[in-house]
C-alpha cells in the first residue's frame, strides 16, 4: 500500500485549512459583536416585586397567592 491510499492522492486533510481559516475569524467576530456585548441591552435586574407583579399579570398565580407573597416580600 502506498501513502496515496491513506491521503486520497495527496488531498486527504487539505480541506481542513479553509474550514479553519473561515471558522476562527467567524467565531472571533461573533464573540466581539455577539448578543452578550450589546451596549444597548438592558442589564438591570428585576426586583422580586416586579417579577411577582408580572406573574400575576400573566395569570400564573391567583389573587390569594399574589397577596400572600406580596405580604411576605413586604415583611
């Protein structure tokens, strides 16, 4: 057996280089301009009261549970 059988006539791993040269810059550019680095993104965290209000507004919790949790947060 000659080396040509294992490498596909000399072109065995040549296809890897264009893939690497395209993938690495793409990965780096997405890291620089990705969603996590968006300066306009709202980075403030919600308070427990705001989350509770939104859950009540979406009808995820009933009025009684809302009132009970609201009292718990106030104390």
